[in-house]
C-alpha cells in the first residue's frame, strides 16, 4: 500500500487501494470520494460499510446517474466525489464479480 507521509492517501492512491483489495468489512470511508464528513453521514444513515454502498450500487443496476444522484442527495457529495465513488465501485465490480 503506497502512502502519503503528509496525510491521508490521495484520491488516486485511495482508488488503487480500494479496487485492489477484497471488500471484507471495510469502512464506507475507504471508498474513493468518501471522506470523513460524507462517511459519517452514510454511517448515520445506516450504511457504515463499503459493501453496503456496493449493494446500493448494484441495486441501482450499476447505473452511474442513479448512483451518483443518490450519493449527492444522501451526503451532499460534489460531482468529483460522486464520480470517484462510482469509478471505485465500477472498477471493483469489474475486477471481482
């Protein structure tokens, strides 16, 4: 796992880490585009684990617009954060399902 000595991993590092590892019981905050604030919001709404967000992605038929709109409406994530989360889910499922 490559790290950033000056703070948390960059989005690209976070993406690479996310898509290259098993889902397991990882925190929703491990999902690219989901940081502390949006992670807390998702946790408060009953979605503390990444696999639960993956389930939401799959339930929406892997549809980018639906997934990103829901993330925006649920957490207030901006367009880049929505896209980063979508791309992480898409690549993870492409690699693992």
